[in-house]
């Protein structure tokens, strides 16, 4: 299973990723950009963001809970530089997740040396939502504080796990869930 957290800065992605990994037993893949950019000792460049993206390509090859991934980096490129490298867009399309958890900007902003958009979180949230919807991957918007935020995320994860575990019916079709049966 591949679960990716995405969303604006300071919306609890790292905390949620660790909590979800612990509860599901999936490996946690921490945010590489924070470590890379934090250790530069200078302002980052286009080439630095590209280096982050290449590392994310390696890190997202397997299963896990990804504290950010290529979709977030695509938005970062477009926001900061006005475009995204074509190879990144193509890789992001091919490197599909099973679930996106889009973290809402409903937590107080906590400043740190790597964060740079405290007043644009709603705008960036809308951009991430657009990208997640365009991906065609199931997603959930995660809201709330503390335990409520984790419960919201885990509900989406459990639903995704159930979808992925459903047995196939004869002929390879997936049998409908109880909710789907009610709609029939």
C-alpha cells in the first residue's frame, strides 16, 4: 500500500505520516526536502528542488507512508519557478499512490527556517486539491486537531485498505461493497 500526505506547510503532514505508519505497520518515508534544504546553508535553487524530486522518485518506488512526494514537489516547482520539469510531471503520473491524504490548513502555522508561505496556505491548499483530483487517485481531506485529525486520516486509510483487500468476483470483477449495493 502506498499512502502519500500532501498539503500546505505546517498542516501536520509529518506527524500524521509517523502516526499512520505506526498504526498500519507500513514503512515511514520521511520528507527528504526538509532535510536537504535545511542543510544547504544557502538559499535553494531550481537544481536543488530537482535533486529533491529525483530522490523522491527513488524513495517512492515501494510501499509506505510518504511524508510528501512528487505531487507536492510539482506544485512547489510551479509555484516557485512557474513550471515543472517535464520528466517530473511524467514520473508523477506513472508513480501512482493508492491514497492521498490532503491536510487542510486548519492548524496554527508554526514558523521554522524551511517554511516560506504562512499567508498562502489556503491558496496552496486549493492547488494541491486540484492536483489530487486530477490524479484520479482516491483522496481524503484531513481536518481537525489532535486525535480528531488522526481519526479523520485513519478512517480514509482503513477505507482504502478495505478497497484494496476486496476479493475479485468471477471474471475478475470486484464485488460491490454494502454501500455500493444500496445504490444499486
